[in-house]
C-alpha cells in the first residue's frame, strides 16, 4: 500500500491516523466505482473504524500496490449519510 502526498495531507487535515485508515480499509465496501476515470481506474470505499468513525477512501483498483489517493470523513451536505451522496 502507498499513500499519496494528497492523501497524507487530507489525513492530517481530517485528523485521521494510519491506524484508523487501516481499520476502515480492512472491512470497507466499494460504494462507487470509477473504471474510466481520467487518471486511471479507481473506486470509493466506505469503512468504519473500531471507534465507529466513518471514512471514505479513494484508491486505485488495477495496480499490484494499492495506492490511497485520498481519505476523508463523509459529512453533510454532500454526504447526508456515510454511504449516500446528496442528489444534485
């Protein structure tokens, strides 16, 4: 697994630890798939830490090494529920 600079910056801003990232990623489910993304196939994962914190993780899908692109806590108004994106 590799964490991009952007993902690391987001983790610092959101106060997400590496342990929380691993906890959420371990039991995460894919909530959105982006197979034709302009920067390469990736997906949006939703996972929950042992303390009940919901995290979204955007990562690559076809590479041997999982690349974490960004990590954030889903919040309203964009995410009224952790796995439901606001309708536009």
